[in-house]
C-alpha cells in the first residue's frame, strides 16, 4: 500500500514537469494533459516486467535501484536545478525544494519508510 502512495506522489511532479514546458511553448491544456498521461502510460507495463525480472534474479534489485537513482539525479542536476536557481526564479526554487523535502520527510515518518 505504501509503495502505491509513494508512486502516486511521484507521478504528480512528473506530470507537472511535462506540462509546464508545454504551457510555456503555447500548447493547449488538453495537449498538456494528454502528454502527461501518455508519458506515464508505459509505466505499469515496465513495472510488471521489472517485477518479473527481480523475482527471477534477486541480484537485479540493487542494480535497478541504482540505475533509477542515477537517472533521477542526473535529470535533477542537469535540467531542474539550473532552471530553479536561475536569477529570476531562485527564491521560488529554494522554497519549492524546502517544501518538497518537508512533505517527503513527513510522509516518511508517517508511513514508516
């Protein structure tokens, strides 16, 4: 159950990260919505495949966690941090990072993970 909550929470900023640049480029709300939905569509299939592989080869679990962490960290370092800390947005970027850390800290304590 906790994993489902964590995945759902992660999908909110993921969809937002798809929609915001599209909004800045002039795409309609409907186009933004469907792009966010379609970027998440392959996830259940990939999750089932990953689950099946990890069940068969338990040594893949640490490697898959490391790969996912590296992918997320590189995306944050190369794309999100420079944009969030740009001269025009640095206050909002710092506030957003602090709020996100606080919310995830609270969820971690409440869910015991």
